[in-house]
C-alpha cells in the first residue's frame, strides 16, 4: 500500500487475536501501524468495548481504541497478514483470508507446527510463504487481556535462506515497532527445533497438568520429554534437516533454568477445556516419521493420550 507521499504504508491484519496475535498486533498498533484484529466471541466484544490490555515487563499498557472485526473481509485489502490462529483452524483461515490477500501480501504464520505454511499457500493460491516462529511465553488471561511472562522475539525468513524484498519489508516493520526479531537463513532447522520442544513439552505438560518446571523436576518427566525430543530430532534428520541431537540437553537445561513457571499453550487450553493442538505437533511428527520409516513410540503414545483427552473434553463441553 502507498501513502499520499508515495511511500510504503503497511496495513497489518492479525488473523486470530489470542495471546500472540494480541501482543504483536498491540506492539505494531502502539507504533502507529494500521492494525486490524480479527477476533470472535468475548474477545471481539472486549476489544471493541475496552480495547486491548498488555501486561508485560513494561507494566500494564492499555490500547484504546483498536479496530477489531469478525471476518477478514471487513478489514479490506492488507499488505501484511500475521496468522495466529490455532493450527487446526489453518484451512478455514486460508478460506477467510482470500478476499484480503493479494499476490504482494506478506503472509507470515506464527503458529505451532511445521505444516501451516504449505497449507496456507495452497489455500490462498500463493507461492511458498515466509516461515516464522515465536520465542515467547504469553497467556490470554481474560478477553482482550494478555500477560507476557518471557521472551517476545519473532524469528522468520525464506525457506531457502534468500534475502528478499518481503524479508526486508517485514524486518523494517518489526524494527519500527520495537519488536524483537531475527531474520534466519536456516529457518527450517529452527522450525524443527521448536517442534521438538513443543511436541515434547506441550504434550507432556497437557497430559500431566504440570508446568515446565514441575515436569522437569521429576526424573520420569525429564526422561519423557528428553525421549520425545530425541525422536523429533531423528525425524528431522531423516527429512534432510540437520538438527543436532546435542541441542536437546541444552534446551532442557535452559527450560529448567528460565521457563520453570511456564504453562505451555496446550496446558492452558486443557485447563480451560478448549480443543487441543496436538495433531499439529505430535501428529506432524508421526506423519513425517511414517514417510521416512522412523520409529517414534513416545510421540505416538502422547498423540494417542491427547486424542482421548481432547475427545472427552469435546463431549463435556
């Protein structure tokens, strides 16, 4: 989009205003970027009525008014889309985004898993998308109210590592908003690295209803997540992604030291009786493992347990 002076003015659509979408969209809006939040239910009503509240290391910040809509079509054409819906809503999100996404729109998934970029590109009729991930501990503690406990960085890049105009544009946008970010030349490795953590910790904390620190303090819990992570490393390597097994113990040490109180997103969802995102994590591991003939018994058991838990939650909802 061009402004009156002929310069580039971004309009950012945040597709899904949970903890991540609210935080990053909020930071962009604070910097004066034209941001439209797509939300639903109580969150949509709260954003329209009270605006957005961010609880961070800076303190409590209140953004009001903010523009919030129920569907992307209400926003009009957008130059940047941050996809922050749960991975089980990816296909539906692609359909909803078609009216506002053009060939020059930058679409960045900040979702869990390694399959969303391809599904979004297919659903939108676009060439391969940028890939991205977040390094943040955040929770939507009430409609329109987000608490950030740790981190805040966005890591993104082209899957082939190229420096492209859309990478430069997005980096400039994040820099202008003061969003911690990093352009990664080996984003595929980082996606699998995060999948290893998520498939182990999200799943195990949701099954046991324990925080990261509580899980790691138990020798059996520590052994469980370590075994699950090593399975993902094996699948990544079989898929041609050079993820080092040595990083697993490093990640466990860091998690114990820095993320002890963290409630993973899947644990938060289980505690609230919401649908679980296990298939985008452990399910993705199982699908890739099947393609390459890699045994992943720990991830298979975690996937099965979460499927049962998720089904029971759906029946009681």
